[in-house]
């Protein structure tokens, strides 16, 4: 059976490895510049960047409640 992450409506896996987090959620210099231009405050920047990277991974912007806490933690440390 096809995993849910590979269907027409992909979702977050229960846990991503450190390599998968680095591969999918490590921001580029361009993304950091874009984030700084379009958001304010630490929380706003974390949410903005998390949703940007989530959209790149999933192909749609998820509801904030759908993003696992470990992804927010990873992005905030970057």
C-alpha cells in the first residue's frame, strides 16, 4: 500500500530523521532574506519559515495545527 506521504494529499510523517529535517527544512540564504523582508518578530519568522518549507515539502500550505512540534523546534533553532 502506498504511504500517505506519497498520495495526492501528502501529510507529515510522525517523525523525520535528522537528515530529512536538514534536507527539507534547512533554510537557504534566499529564504532567510525573504523571511526577514516579509515577517516580524521571532515567532512570526518561525511560523513564516515553517509554513514556507512545509509548502515546499507537501505542495500545499498546511494548517498550523497540522505541523508537528518537532518541526517548529527544528526551524526555530536554525
